[in-house]
């Protein structure tokens, strides 16, 4: 059996767990060229990673979207977290032949919703879903742009579980290793957590 965690790019080493495929050099190149790093945004002390350049790069977005969902086995939907996770989640859903479950910021969905609050590197927020959006037992891969403290993904995993959906994988473009979010996320799910690039 091939070593699925092996990679020619040292920055990827250790950024995946479980038997999930690692990204190719083309995905890593697209991420690096489509990313900006801005100090002291949105508040002092935060080094903000923005992927707007990647979102606007047609070939790069396609490559990264495929890499995000690769290796998780059969799934029924991709869950994208508002707002930057919508871009990647929708592209990953199309790439894998699935629809996208929109995990919304609080107050955007009408009717009865499930809600989870969480802390971020620079604030706090709440996420919501309608439990009727997918059938019970639906196999879902959660997609977002950045794993920082892990609060957003932990809240999303809780929402999926409360709705009766099966989280079979979590995939992000960037993992900010020093913030320790991977351990936080892995404490609430046994699903593999894949980061295409660890910084
Ligand atoms: O691991 P964490 O510490 O939770 O941080 C990661 C989250 O932070 C950002 O979301 P933000 O709420 O800033 O939303 P946006 O996508 O609407 O810009 C990012 O898009 C991730 O969802
Ligand atoms: N440093 C950071 N850059 C971009 N998105 C983030 N989300 C949480 N921390 C972040």
C-alpha cells in the first residue's frame, strides 16, 4: 500500500492524518501564488492569510478544489463554512459531483435551525444549519480555507452530528500550526483532518 502521507513538499509533511491523499505540487504552487499575508489585520498581532488570489485563479481553484475532497471515499455532500468556505466548498462539491451544504453565520437562515457558538483567533461567532437540508446519515466532508484555533471546524462538526450527518473528513487549504487547532478538531472527530499546506 502506498504511503499516502508522503510528499515531495516538506511543508505538507505532518499536515494530514489518516489515509487521505496529499496534494500535488500544482495545488501547492497555486496556493502559494494565490495567498497574501497581512500583519495586524483585522487586529494587532494577527498575521492574516487571504486566498482571494486563489479564488480568482480558474486553474488553481479547480486544482485545489479537487485536492480538498480527494481521498475521503464516497460522500453525499460537501459542507462549506461561510464565507470563505463557500467558495472552496462549492468548487469542491462540483469537483466531486456533489451538492454543497451551506453552513451559515447566525441569523441568515429562516425557520428552525441548529446553532453552535465558538471563539475565533480574532473574535467570536455562531454558525447555523437547517437539520432537514440533508437526509440522516449523509456522509459529509467539511471544507474551509483556514484551520487556526479550530473553533470554527469544531462548531461545524458539532452541527453536523446534531443534525444526524456523518462527518467522514475535514479539509482546509491552510493550517496555521502554531495556533494548535488540529488537536482541538481531532478531539471531537475521528474523521481525518487534511490540510493542503501547513504554515
Ligand atoms: O480555526 P479558527 O480559529 O476558527 O479560524 C478559522 C476561521 O476563521 C476564518 O473565518 P471568519 O469567521 O473570519 O470568516 P469569513 O470566512 O467570513 O471571513 C476562516 O475563514 C475560518 O473559517
Ligand atoms: N490568521 C488568519 N488568517 C486568515 N484567516 C484566519 N482565520 C483565523 N485566523 C486567521
